[in-house]
C-alpha cells in the first residue's frame, strides 16, 4: 500500500465489526442506520469495514440508534489484542458478518440434543475449507 492508503488500524476494524454486528442483530439495514446518522449507506459500509474512521460524535449517534452504550463498540478489544496481535477481527465477528452467520448463531443453541449439535458441528467441519494457520479443537 502507498502512503496515502495505509491499512486500517486494528481498533477501527474492531469498532466497525461491532457496529455491523449490532446493526445486523437488530435486523437494521445500512440505509436505516445511515438515515439515523445523517450519512449515506455507503458511508455506513465504510465505517463497518474501517474504510473510513467513525468520529466520536457519529459513534455516539450510532450507539443511540442501535440502543447500546458507546463502550459496546470496544468490548473484547483488549482480549482480542492479546490473542490476535495486529489481526484483531475475532472469529466470532467474522462469523456474524457473513449473511447466514447471525441466523446460525440464533438457531444453533435451540438444537436441544447435544448429539445432534455435535453431528452438525462435525458436518460443518467436514465441509469447511481448512485454514493452515488455525486449528479448531475437537469438542
């Protein structure tokens, strides 16, 4: 990257991921949040991907629009910093960003039979593309 386009800061990535996670958990579109913040949906997308930093005043407005405290956007930040170093996007945040992730997160706990949950997890592992840098422990 050149000097004009440096990589987003880890904190900005985390705040953006938390913004997107909360918006999606409420079933709110980027358009609706954009209207509440007085910005475009494209700008909300830039906030969520850390393409643009969100100012303190916009973060405060976002907290109000999403019914959370401002501190919500910084939850788990220090734990992620210890575990992930420069790559602060947690596996959970990435999971919740994919379109089906949020629904999966709400449905999976409702599978009451622990054997069925284990079988489902085994199926997901078998279908997943392996990543050499991480290994998920067997349950």
